[in-house]
C-alpha cells in the first residue's frame, strides 16, 4: 500500500534552496554551540578565580580571613594588656605575669 503512494519531490531549484538554508542554519547552530562552550569555560574559570581571590583576601585587601578573626580579638584586649611580653599592666604601676 505504501508503494502505491505518490512521493512529491520539489523542483531541483527549490530543493537546492532548502539544502542551502539547512546548511546555513546548521552553521549558525555550530557557531552558537561553540560560543556556549566558550562561555561555560570562561564562567568556570572566572568562578575559580573569584573564589581563589576571596579566600586569599585579595578582594578585601587583607592577607587572609584570619585577619578578620584576629581583629575583633585585638579590639577587645584591655589597654594595659601587653600580649607580646606576657605581662598585664594593672594601671597602678604594677605588673602581673599571665599564664
């Protein structure tokens, strides 16, 4: 039954135009696919670079995030405390050793 069905074939000029359009569309699709691959690669690279910069302190100008953790601790130290010597000045002229 299928063998008896007529198959309509467009004229040669029309089929050539169809083939040309298909080739142009496939070329555009291939360029778009390459651009998407490139953008995805760049995105991954930028993400890695951003995370590396963030964790190394380059985004804040600090040498590391440890500076952030140490800063509040140094602000809370009393004025008379001298951590470098292990002594505490009791503001009356005397000192005590810190253990």
